[in-house]
């Protein structure tokens, strides 16, 4: 829909950028930090691991000064659970507590709002070894208690909290649950039980947030992408709706409404994936919904119907980072109307507007874009120049669509690009660069890790200064 008059970004709009602890901090065993599931994952010999990352732990003040120069209004980061509680609970490492105190104080000094992710994939390995981590009901109280400690320690300065980042990825990527082995079916079954525990833990944490009388907003950060039907064939339209349900909407239906919608619950029962639910769980979720939703959006998908056959029986799945196909539900196909990144992610700015409208109309909560960006093979040229015009183009078109979503009536608190600086990617090492700031290192050569401002840095600086009016 087009309008004669379009709204501007609100004057208090939060222009920002994001990172996560394990992808930037390094210092993986320094100052008493415990091991996380990320630290013990099987390493890929072709790319770097996270032990050094981009050394933010030691260069934090330099990095925050660059954030201030960029003009950020908000910085979204995560706290490494095992840096504060090496065993997941009990013993507290004061140096870990102090690091995040110093980071938050430094942000506040420059007038940058801290947006804290409580848990971003790096679950304490000791809790996995002790009782199975998220697969156990014991995980609920340990997570709640950890979050309460953060609220009490940093809540005087932090107004915005994200509970769990991309819970769907945790469910479907066994290593992030601390699972090993080859039985994909059993891992997915355990994943749905872990998912239920994460939803209960989130509700308990939101309940604690309100009980402590904290001011601000709290909610999950969900990975979300619109799923288009491949054609006007009603079977393809149904496949797109089913894919939206089993890949995305089921999570926020739980967090916001405290319900497993009927087709989703039937799907779980039919495949013997249904989790054990204790008395009071669903009521707890209903009574303690989030007060905002974080949205991670990179690309859209297109699907067609995938009928069950002798070759592909019910439940057959082809998986990558997220499922690409499931017999009887959907099959992801290439969308010839869209271009793609170096990693095959289809670029769909309008899909972001559709996503924001979908979430606004379903859940009626304020939204904040917590991740949106383009990974690419950036090249450092002579004179410390990185001409990342492709990133500028990607971000510009997506920001245009966020502005149109505000015109549609969406309550949008802010926009955080992924990422502030280059981070170590979980599957592509340092090759896949996202940042406004280039980190001078390679997979197996740390070099000097200088911070180098890319062309996109100066472009985004102007976007922020103009409150989104200058996008060219």
C-alpha cells in the first residue's frame, strides 16, 4: 500500500548495532570464565574458533568510543553466562561482573542505551554435564536466577532486555543444546522439550522482572523471515502458512499467548515430538507475556507444497541451518524475483516490512529490530579503505521498509544492524564480515586486529544524524 504522506522516524528512535559475547569478546578462559557449549563444540579446521574472536574483552573502551563516533543511540550486546557464573550457578566471578559493569558505564558515559541479551547461544557447559542443560526442568530455575542477578546488578542502568536469542536455532542446532551424536530425530524431540523449558524460563524471568519493579521493556529476540508461496496454487499457499507456523510463529504464540496452536500441537503429537507440560506452565506464560519483541531479519524464503510419497515419507526433513524441507509440510525453493548474498541468502527488503506488519497484527507489542545485515567477503584496500557499497545498498533498502512499516502503524522502537564490527561467524569464521568496522585479522592470522572504519560506517553515521532522512 502506498500513501501520499509518510511518517518520519520518531524523534526518540533508537538507531543501533548489535554483537554477541562469544563472537567478539575472546578471552575464553580468562579471569575465571567457565566453558560454554560454544567453547566445546567440535572445531572446523578450515575456520577460526572463538577463543580470541575480535578481542573486545581487552579493547572494550576503544570499541565503545567508535560506537560513540558512529553516533549509536543503542548498543545491543549479550552477557556471557559462564563469565559471571563459571558453573552456571553458585560461585560468582567478580571480574566477569566488573567487565559488564564497565561496559555499561562506558556506554552510559556516551549516552548510548545498553540493550542486553541475557542468553545468546553460549549455555554453560557444566549444566549440560550435570543434568542435560535445557533438556532438564532444572534449567528453568538456573536461568531465572541468573537473569535475576543481572537485573539486580545492572538494572539501574539497563532499560531494555532480551531474554533468549533465536530460540528456534537453539532447538534445531544440536551443538547449541550441548547434544552430540547422529540421531537427528531424537535430537529434535529433545529440542522441543528444551524449547518448552525455555518458554517457561522466559515467563518466570519476566515475572521476576516485574516483581523487582524494574522499569523498561523485556522480551525474546526471534529469528523471523516471511515465507512466500511459490505460486497461487492453494497447496503452495497452505505450505507457506504451515511453514510460517512450524518455523516461526509457534514460538511467539507460546511467549505472547501461552498456547500451542491446534495445528502445531497436532503436528508435534503426530511426530511424537510433543513436550511434557507441567501444571501451570501455560497459565504462567499467558500471565507473563513479553513487553516487546526483538526481531532478527536477514532474508525471506519461498516454499511449495511437498506431498508425502514412498520416496519421501511423512516427517522426512532436509536440513541446513534451518529446515529446507519437510515431507507433508513444505519445500524451500529459489525465488527468481530476488537476488542473493554471497552465502545464498535471498535479499528481500519488502519481506522486512511484511514481517513487521505480521508481528504487529498478531501480537500488538512494540518491536525492535535487533539484527539486520549483510555478510560479505569485504576487501581491505590500500589506505585502509573498505568500499562496501553492497552493504550500504542492503541496509538502505531495508531501512526504507522499516519507515514504511511505521506508516503502516507498527510501533517500532529502534533498528540495530548486525553487526557493529566484524564478528566471528559460527559457520564461516572471519570470512563472513558484517560490521561497520573492519577487524584486521584473518582466520589463522591475528595480525594487529586494528579497527578500520568502512565506507558503510560513514554512511550510517549520516543516517543516524538525520534520523533516517538521509539514506542516499
